């Protein structure tokens, strides 16, 4: 390993490579967020959208962690064609065996293995030492190499790893056959200058660095994930590990849409990628809907306020010339400024158009059923927006519900004992029940429990207003505990009680999975 900076012809060629590869881990790191778990059908939907977006690598799961993850990797491998399908493992032989089995149908496959390299991990997580960890890293790469040609190695907590030791590990795993070396800022601790310098150190000090691609994997604990990722790219990293909407553990991961649009806006960097940015908004809404995770209004690129101007000075400038306050054309991310306005007089075609523009493709009976829900909502609201129809789609037939609410009637008021009557369809069979409670929602839940014998405990209920005005739609998130496991559901309606009941029934449906 060289300990002095150098620029040989190999590293010069490496630095001149202007292609940035997008490695999406929405379905692995992003899906680890409590309440955001997806079933296999939903994962395939996201994977196909990622393929259409132009993502180079899809990290499909951690196969050894559960039968569900194993099956998802298999099915995603079958569903996509040109992206590399990647499976995560620890530096454990059994993990790698299982990952290789899960990837057997992938057209292009990668095993992503690794181990913690910071002294924090070596001492407290592994009770080991640097030399043993180095040997373990090399063994894992060589073992994975027996199954696949494309092996990525991650040095977990590289952000807090001593640069000299990190360079030793990286050099050793490249010699063992690693094609990609991942340098994660696992805790989101690094400053951009510090993280960029770490990547530069590897480029300048590791023999054989031209034989592998350096990858970034940054977390957002201190709000610096995007800045750190860009610092890494500017210093020689050519793969960025990202998620849609920045979803991920704790404060999340680097947002794909932010890096993609930075590269597009800063043409002077002369960096290329495969991302079709016009599909960003659509997949953002798809992931938000499927994961029951609203995008904050002021989120960069995909937040609903990202292209909104309320200040009079800003409005005046934008009306004169968009470039005064907008550095991104909304159409570049797939926002149609001439969108069709939905009302109670809109037909199925208009509803289908707006759904498809937001990444939801529904046909036949599912569209018919959703259209009836749309009409009921449209009778209550003057105008239906994209948030409304996505909520309807997420809480409706697209979810494949076994249990559905046929009707709900509740009575409450001052001096009146709250009472609820409910009708439920369970796989085509009709049931009815009534109950009283401390409030209309409590009464409705007790009525449902008379029909569905489940000893559930409601742990959390959150009501989110979507817009302003007396005809507002609300979205309700609910957490239910059953037999020691947490289940999450959501519902939407202009009636808060109806939305809460829909959310509770959404949870009940998930108890069956």
C-alpha cells in the first residue's frame, strides 16, 4: 500500500471516468423503517419502477434475514432485466450461500458483503482486533467470488474508520476480487470535507484502486447525506447508494432524486448517469404511497412546495422569468404543470391518467372500485388533488384487502353515549355489529372486535391534514400491537372517524400476512 499521494496512469483514467452509477437500496435499507415494510408484490412494483427510472443496481434485500426477504430477491430477480440485482450479506459463509441461492434467477447478479472496520465496531460489536477483521473481510470476498463475478465489499462505519487502516482493508479486498468498495458513513457523522478527503485518500493510497469502483453510502443523521455523497463523487467515487425520497433507518439515506438533479443542474461537472429524471416524481409518489410515508412538503425536488412560490417578490420574479427563482424545470422531474383537475364530474379516464402520472397503474375492476370511492370523496370536496387519489389508491383495492368496510354509522355528541354500527365484508361474507365506547372511534373498534376476534392494542394514532379548508381530507396513521408484533395501517377520508376506521381495518388485514 502506498503511503504517499500519487497519480499514476491508472488512477488518472479512474478519475476521468465520468459515469456515475446509481445503486438504489430503497428495498433494503429504506424498507427497514418501522411501518414501511412492503410485501413481495409491492417490492416488484417498486423494482420495475426503478428499472424504468434507469437505476443501475437494485439492492433487493438481505436474503438470510427472513423467508420474505429471500423470496423477494428471487422474484425481483425474475421481474427486472437489465439492472444488476444485489443481495446483502454479512461476512458470514451461510449468509453468502443463501444470497447466492436467492440470486439464481438474476440476469446480472451481485453479492454485497462486508464487516465493520471502525474501532467502535471492532472492539464493541465483534470483540476482535484489526488483523482478524482484515482476514475476515478478505475471506468473505473470496468466498462470495466463488458464486458471482461481481462482489461489492462494504466497510461498515467507514466514516469513523482510521484512513490508513481503511486503505489497508480496501486494498486487500480488491486483491481478493472485490469489484466495488463501499465506504459507508453509517452513522451520518462525517463532515462533507472530511468524507471527501477520505475518498481522495483511498484514490491516492490504494494500489489497484483502478480495478474497483468506489461507492458512497451516506446516512442523514446530521442532515449531510447529500452533501457527503457529492463530496465523495467529486473526489473519485463513481457509485452512489441512495433511496427514493431519502427513506431509510433513523433520519434516512441520501435521496436519489437529490443527487440525480444535482448532476443534471450542474452540467459543468460533466458527470453522466442513466437516470430518466422525468420519472422521479412518479416513483416518489409510488414509494410514498406504498410505504405509507408522506413526503414532507418542503422536501427538496419532490415536496409539494418544491415549486411553490408564496412570497410576492418571488411570484413577481417567477412570472417575469422562471430562472429567477427556479433552477429546475418541474417537467424535468415529471411534474405536468398543465395537470388535469379532478372533480365529481371527471370520468374514469381522467382518474386513470392522474393515477398513472403518479406511478399507480390500475385497470378493470380495481379501477371501477377505486372510481366509486373517488366519486364519494368528490361529492364532499370541490377539487380532488394528487394526494387525495394516492391515498384512495393506497387504502383501496390496490392493497388487495381481504377485509373491507361496507358501511359505518356513528352517533356522538354532548350528553350522548357514543355508539357505532359497522358492516364488514370478509372475503365476500357480510357481517354487522354495533357497540358503544368512549368516543365514536372507540365504539367502532369495539364493534369490529365483535366480528373479528383479535386481541389488538392501539399504540399510536396520528391524524394528518392534507390541505386547508372545511372540506379537507385527512390521513390517519395507526399502530396496532398484536401478539407482541407491531402493525401499521392508514386510511383517508373527509370524515376523521371513517379515516381512522379504515386505518384500523388496514392493520387487521395485515395480521393475516
